């Protein structure tokens, strides 16, 4: 039955494909004429009529994404008045983009014979945001009834938190801070791996705090989603960032309203969005499969990684266009490097060459600006200005100036090469950012940092195992005997690498283990053990960026210090 239905749908589409393409062209032409003459109300109305005609055709052939896109495009066109001023340019530009993507999607469906309306959701939300409307969630096209709540906590081993009011408040504040550090990292797009771990750990902490109350189910589901995203290397798009910001509201309620907030149930839409991430993940872990089975779902035929590959094909220029563009840029860059090589060697130096190189860089800057690679364009234009300044001073660049110029050319070359495989993205433009600071340019220092980071990871893993063994052996201090000395050795490494903040936190953890676990006769409280565990975990996440080119997340060190301060360590 399903195959028959799909075949019928495909045949219906083939019958109207030519008409769809022609109608899209007519809508584009009408919109173009209106943009040239803003007083032409007839052209604007024709565009609306063609969009409504397309919507009717998509209803007949059951292309869900096309139906919603046309609906939003009509609403957008109706918001543009006759005689529109420049303040409406963003609406017209977005509408133009929507028609272009719609044409590409028709080609895509004709080739793939598969309707994936999720691919059109970004441009649909662009239309809504341009009209100041609330964007649709990621699960917009996902059909599932979440009224029935599966037991999301069944696969998680959670130890309830001490129930007295003071312990509740301390733990709640610490878990909220951990969640906020992870959320801030997501919004700033830095070190996704650490952010997922922080959010997952905070979610488990909140689930333990709920201790079987209704809100605990949402936190358990979020913990599983975070682990799945980490396992499957899933990214945070706009929709997922908005989802996390919605969830942050519940962390605030748990802190400021108190235990009463844990009895509240999260809305169905939140559960639907989280379950959709599991559905789209392609993950076959038992806890994910159990949740999907509870809702009579099987993993999506197109996992997120595959869907993302299709989205890039749909939204970006064709690979043939990118290849031609990359080849043209690299040819220009090769000529530029040959000229730089002559200047660097100082063979019959000719100051006129500086002007020639500046002209080449300005041409590159204009091309990069057209591609919306503004940082790279500014970089090229800045180096061109320097070359003209050197020429005016009638001198050749010194070594450091020449190296900076070569570095800029290599950054542009790397961007040209990335275009073919990754398309033109924000990451491409970020290649214009300055190279890592001078102290990290030393190969020996870089190797020393990698060695220290490896040793620190081993020491922290040992510390966590030792504390676990200490608890399980009824507080046998023999398991902790070597810990302070081990942590102090890592403190020395960070001191030598001029990272006093990390060194201070490590020293504080080592001192706390000595004073609160080894020197005390009475067993430590659960609050102290929890705080040490959170501090060690925060340090472990911080160390992941040591020895790499990623910026170090100082919020993680502050989180470690806050964890210990909460219990007076």
C-alpha cells in the first residue's frame, strides 16, 4: 500500500513538474519587476497569485514543505506595501531567497523521489523571523503523540540528593550554574563536546534533585538527548539553541521557587522537541531505542548527518559552481605567491611589484566581499593598504611584515580550498582571524602543553576513581593517600605554562582532599563529595582545550570554584 501510494504521488508530481517550474519563474519575474518599480501593485499581486497557485499544486501532490513555504511566502508578500521603501528590502530579499530555494527543492524532489520538508524549515523560519513572527520548532513536521509519558528515567541510575532545604538550594544553584555555562558555550559556539557534557551532567543533577517528581522526567530525557548528541556528534542549530533557552527557564524556577517547581510537568511541546532529536539521531543505543519504541517509532530513515548533507546541497551553490570559483581564486593566489617569493628573495627588488601585489589583493577582496566573506575581504584589503604604504615610503617590507602578508594569503587560499568540500560558511570567513598568539607559536611550548594536558587528564581520572573507591570501601583513606601529591605535580605544570587560574583551582582541590577527606576523622558529607566531583569534572572539561587551538573556557574554572565554595571547601 505504501509503495503504491508513493508511486502514485511520484507520478502525480511528474505530471505537474513543468507547470510548477514555470509558475515559480513567473512568481520570480513578477517580484523582480516590482523591485524595479515599487509602485507596480499589479506585479506584486501577480506574485501573490502565483504563490497561491503553487500552494494549491503542492496540496494536490502532498509536498508538505512546499505547502508551508508558499503559505509563509504569501504572508510575507502581503506585508509588503505598494510603494515600499528601503526598510522593506529585507522582506523582499528573503522572499527572493525563498523562491530560489523552492525551485531547488522541486529539482531535489524530482531527483530523490523523497519529500523531506525539514530541509525547508530554515527558509520558512527566515520568512517568519523577517515578519517578526515566532519561528517553528525543529519538530514542526514530526508526528508523535507525547500525551503519554514514557519512563525516561528508567535507564538512568540516579541517587537522590539530600532532602533538607539548605542542601537542596546549594545543589540547585550549582546545577543551574553548570547548565548556564554549557548554554553560554553553545550560544558562543565554542567546544560543543564540553557543552554537551555540562548540559548532560546538569540534567542528571536536576533529575536527582527532583527525586521522582514530575519535572524529573524532562531532565532525564534531556540527559539522554545530551549523551546522544555527544555520541552522534550532532550540532546546535538555531532551533536547538532556542530549545535550551526555553529549558533554562525551568532551572530558574527550581532555584527560586523551590521544591514546589519539581512537581510541575513540562509542556508536551518540550518533550516532542527532545524526542525528535533522538528520532533524528540515528542512534541505536538501548536507552534511545527504548524511548522510540515507547512511542512506536523507529529511527529516522534519514539520520541528521545525512539530512545535513542534503541541506547543504539544497541551500548552497552547486558543487560545480564552487569548484570553478575555487579554481579561479587559487590561480590568482598562485600568481600572487610567485610575486611574493620574488620580493622575499630580494632578487633585483622592484618597488613597482608592491603596487602589482596590492592590485591583486584588492581584486581578491572584491571577490570575497561578493561572497559575503567580509572578514577575509577586510584582511585582503588591509594588506593591500600596507603594500601601498611601503611603496610610498620607497622601501621593501621587513621579515615580520612579509610573514604577516604571507599568512593572510595562506588564510585566503585555505578558504578557497574549503569552499569545494564545505561550502561558503561562517567557518570559512573565520579563517581571517589572527593566528594563535606568539607564545603558542613555539613548537616546543605547544608540545609541553600537550604533555601537561595528558598528564592532567590522567591525574583527574585517577582522582575520580580514587574517590569512588574511597566511598565504596567505607571511607578507607588508603585509596586517597597519593592524591594530593599527584594533583600538586599537575599544579606545577600549569604554573610553568603560565596558567595561574587552573593552577590555583587544582591546588584548592588538592588541599580540600587533604583537609576534608584525609585529615578528618568523621566520614565526609555527601555535599562535600558532590562538590569535589563537580569541581573535578569542570577541571576535566577545561583541560580538553589545553594544547589545542581552542580558546580556554574560564567559566569552567569559575564553576569549579563555585562548586567548592558552596560547601566551604
